């Protein structure tokens, strides 16, 4: 238990120390340079491509959220539309009822009843019913513009969600086309890099490797020409010197009358 507790404390201290270092200017620079070094090691283009891919994925998530909000708002608009239609129907029905009450009131006499839609009512009943109908009509008529405005806002909001979703979706399609073209370029670069590696230096282009090869051939030609010229110059000296000495030897010995004279001439020639 003590070991676990000690390990936990040390881990916290190390993490805290690392965080404290990172918060300093030097720590931030160190982190940036370390990140740059890692990017260079694994390939800056590959890192950048993966970052773009992550952002496109997040963009697609945003599109899904906009679509969800669009559907929710459209459903709310449908519900609101039904409510407005029902409210308008209530207003229309109450107006018809008011007309019936008004007509019945003119036909009823004091102490008598009148039939309205199969039911008998006195003048007092008609007055109370008429008052109730008027109050409902006022309330519903007052509520109708607000409910219509709410419906318009829901329709407009759903349309905005749809438009933004469609715009982003179109952007994603366009971006993915560009990314596909980039991926083809990256494949081409990898193939060229592989070819360069086969030629000698993977960090150089095929053209650079070819130029380096041509330069090596030219340098070798120059080096060989220099050596050959040097050999020719030395050979010329040796040839001329050997010819002169041989001529002198022949000249000195051609008139010798006996071997001793020839030997003497040879020995003199050696001095």
C-alpha cells in the first residue's frame, strides 16, 4: 500500500513539474521544437494531412448536428402548424356559433325557448352563451398572430439549418475531391521517394540523384584524365631520357676495337 501511495505521489509530482515547465516560455519553446522534430521525423505533409482529415471528420459531425436540429425544428413546426390550424378552426366554429346565437336571440320571446342545433335555450341562456363565445373568440383571436409568428420562426429556423447543412455538405464534397487529388500527389511523391532511395539518397529527388550521378561520372572522367595526362608526361620524360642515354652508349662503343675498350667505354658511361 505504501509503495502504491509513493508511486502515486511521485507521478503527481512529475506531472505537476512537467506542467509547470510547460507553462514557462522555455517549456513552450521546448514543446514546440519537440513537436516540430517529431513532425519532421514522420513527415510534415503526413501530419498536416491527418490534421485536415480530423477537421473534416469534425465538420461532418457538425453537419450531422445541423441535420438533427433541422429535423427537430421541422417536427416542431409541423406541431405548431397543426396548433395554428386547430386555433383557426376554433375561431371559425365560434363565429358560426355566435351567428346561431344571434339569430336565435332575435327569434326568442320573453319566457319562451328557442332551439339551437337541436337544443332549447332561453334568452338568458343565449346571453350567457353569447358572452362565453365572445370571450373565447377574443382570446383565440389574440393568440392567433403570436402562434402564426412562432410558426414562421420555426419554419425560418428549419430552413436556415437546412441551408447551412447543405452548404457545409457541399464544402465537404469539394474538400474531399481536393484531398483525393492530394492523396494521389502524395502517392506519386512516395513512389518518387522510393525510386530516389533505390538510386542512393531518399532525401533527394530523382532528378537530384541523377544530377549527382552525372556529376560523379564527370568527376571520375576528370580524375582519370588527370592521371593519364600525368602518366603521359612522366612517360615522355623517361622515353626521351632513355633514348638519349642509349644513343650516347651506342656512339661511345661503336668504334671499340676490343672487348676491354668496350668495357672501358661502358664503365665510363656508367659514371
